[in-house]
C-alpha cells in the first residue's frame, strides 16, 4: 500500500503543479459547493472536483478515487511532502460521527421558506366580531444532505403553528388550518383597524444515515411567517326595500 | 490593522514553524511588540515603500487572521486579506454568526503544515497547503451546550489575485 501511495504521489505531483480549477467543461477540475463540518460549524465550502478525463487527473481508465483518496489530493500531498494517507481522506477514527446534535445544526441551516398566511374573507378585509378564518399549506417534506461523507435524509414535519393575529392575541395549534367551510383556526377581531397577522411554523424532523433507521432530531426550528395586511371594518345593518 | 501592518508583521515574524505534533501549534498572530524599534539612520524624508506580502505570506497571514477570528470574533483582518473572496465567507461567516449569538470557540485553530506555490503569474497565483484543524469545542450560542469536534487534516487550495498592488485571497477550497 505504501509503495502504491508513493508511486501515485510521484506520478501526479508534477501534474498537480499545473492543476487548474476551471469551470466544469468535462475536461477540467472545477469547484463544487459541499457541506462540511469545520470547527463544529456546518459550513458550505468549496471542494475541487476533477472528472476522470480532466487535465492532471487519472488516465481515464480508472476512477479518480483510489485507496487513499482523490488522485489530485495525492498529487498535492506529494508536492507538499506530506502523507496522502493523513490528508487525503478523513480518517474514520478522527471523523466526528453523524449525531443528533450535528443533524440539528444541519436542520437549522436548511433554507425553509416562510409559511404563507391565507385569510378568509379574502382581499385583505374582514369584519369586526366575525370569525375570520386563517390557514396555511405547510406539509411534511424531505431533504437529503451530505454530512461527513454520509448521505443523511431529513424528514421535516411542521409540528406547530403559532398564529399571531397582531391584536395582542396568539394561539398555537398542531393543524395548519383549512379553507372555508372546514374552519380550524378562526379569530374574532373586536375593533376595527389595520393589522398584520402572520403564522410562525415550528418544524421537527427525523433523520436516517445511509438508509438506516429513522431517528428523531433533537430540538426544533421555528420559521417566522410573512405578515399580511388585513383591514378590519365595521358593518352596519341596512334595510333594503324592494319595489 | 492595515495591509501594511500585516506585511510588516509577517516579514518581521517570518513564517510559521512546522511541527509534526498532532496538536498543532496555532497560527495566531502574536501581540505586537512594545519594545522600541532599532534606530534607523535618517537618510531620506520620503517614507520607505512598505514591503508587500508575497502570495505565500498572504496565505499565512490569512490563516493567522482566521485564527484571530476564531479566538476573538474579530474578522476585520481576514476580510481585509480577501475583500472579494466569496468562498472565504464559508469560513468567516459561521464565526461571525457564532460570536453574534454569544458563542465562542475553544481551539487552537488552523495550522499550516506545508505550503507551496503551484503556479504564479503577475496577476494571479495558486497556493496549495496541507492544513491541520485542531480539535476543540464550539459553543454555538450564549448558554448553548458545547459541540465537540475532532482534529482534521486537509489539502487546501488558495487562489490569489494581484489587485491594488497587493496580493488578495480570492478563493479558499478543499481538495478532497
């Protein structure tokens, strides 16, 4: 193995000197965004990707990954006179395990769009002392991330909805509400005026690594919703005569 | 701290020592000396042109500045060394976010084990470096539980461009 590594380093160290990091065109190395843990933070970092037929890569007859990692990395390791075994592949005993807290950090960094609050009656107007209906359309969804070189699936569930009516009142439900006539979340405004209600969504998640068993992710993530304009008006009874 | 200060500091201090220990020596910038500078004969009224950092010195200064950021949350220096470097944000922004949330880091940070210029023209340069990240723990936010992390070793590439008469880091990335 050692001889093989040394041979690889000798073979590719000179090639690595002219290694370009050019846009992907099938023949050059390029930069790809990947998720990595750096000092306990999950960061989106740049990682060089070199296609098998790229300049400075392998001869095209073999995969660019060998027993000690990427051949480009081996080349640089040779050039830098460091051991490719140490620098070109995360060693299992030193790589942190994919644990719940790490997944929780990953969950916090997944972009989740804010929930859209829908109000009935529509068109931004409702009545005083009227059961104004609120709902949103959040549903369970999945995301897959590459974490510490492992495929991690996240099943993300909207667990709680906090409805902020902007008149000093708020309620929390486990249901996202529903459009009329299936009223689930309603609120009566007691005074006329203008308010900007919103719904904040709290997500919980389960995860599994490399297709294994699902496990709960500790904690939750709350995504504030976007406020909508709502005018509350008074309605006066009016007798209408028919001729 | 200006680039001129960084240049003077880097030249005065030389380059970081290389160690074979698993617990890397940090590339922290030592505090500035308070001892008086040796007297220079006054031969001209023009201030001397400040020495500029070479590409390799710029990378070493960037690593020291990154360690300063990890230690204190101050990212001014590391940003000054790569003002147009978007990939530098991959490393800088998490530090800023952690300190903004009241968190901190307990680590000796990055250490350059080996460093070599891969290519260099008048306009740009590429430096490869073998880097060790030391073990430690992160407190993500005020009152949060610490997140422990182990040591890592990486081959990293630094791309630099020559702009405004000085070398600036334009990309930092991993070679997996």
